[in-house]
């Protein structure tokens, strides 16, 4: 998936950044989004969860989805 030029994030990273666990699951399971892709800062989807302080539902679901 291509990165957005304005944010440097791909679709999966944007879904994580916006706390959309449902979209994260859809992108990973149906569209084979790569959770290991890194943005311009070198962060992947899981790093973004931790960096943004998302230690709740989205963090746990993202970890479950990508593993």
C-alpha cells in the first residue's frame, strides 16, 4: 500500500493512528496489508500504537492481528 505524501503513513498506519481496530483487521486479513512497513520516521503500526499512547483496545487488537 502506498504512503500518503502529506502524513508519510500508509492505510494501515492511518487506521492505527485513528484507533480503527476494525479497519486494521480488514486491511491485514482481507487485503494482506504488511504491518511491518515503516513510515518516514521508521515506525511500523505497532510502534505507532505505543508512540501515541494507545495501550488499550487498539494496541492489544493490533498486536493480536499482526501476530
